[in-house]
C-alpha cells in the first residue's frame, strides 16, 4: 500500500501502533506498556518482532532501516515506538513536536481522538515511564520545545 505524505496526529500514531500489536500478537491493549519487554512480558520471539516491524511499516507507510532492527528485537515496547516515530519524522509524516508528544504521552493518546480534542491531550501530564527513560524523555521534551520556538 502506497501512502501519500499526509501528516499524522499523535493520536493517530498511538492508535495505529497499539492496533498493530493487538491485532498481530493477539494481546490485550492493557498489556502494551512502554516498559514491557517483548520477549519476557509479551512472549515475542525475534520472528514475531520482525513481523510486527513489517506490519508497522505497512500501516505507517514508512521504511524502518534494518540497522534499527536490533533496537526492537527482544527489547522494550518503547524502542518499537521510538523507531516508528523516528521513521515518521524522517518521512515528514510527523512533526518533531508531535513526535515528542507521542513519546511522552503514548498511553493517554490512545483513543483520545475519538472523544476529546487534541488540545486536551496536549495538556495532559506525561505518563509514567520506567525511570530508565525519564531522563531521555526530559531531554527530548526540551529539544521539542526548542523546535517549536524556532518554528514560531
């Protein structure tokens, strides 16, 4: 399927990301925490991870470089999300500022496009990520704010 370069909202990215895992791996949405490990928590082997990567490429209309695969195979869900977001930004389908929103507010974005406005989701506080990612998220948020200021 060929995708035109249409910008995606953070909510669309979050919902598509979740749907791929739920449909492809037959897991409950509640099991898809960013700190979940693909092998121990979700019982995914390397072939499962690659199938999910290919499905994410299809759904998002992007190409995830093979050198990024080690970051997702046998790793945490956050790594899958981060690789997808990077690919969307590179393909100009997601702005850097929206990429930061997806990375920091992923669980709260799911299905928020159906009932709430985008402004509401932007005001929500970032969800709790494992402590391992909090520093990198803070750095990425600061970078996103700089990008937003430069765009003004």
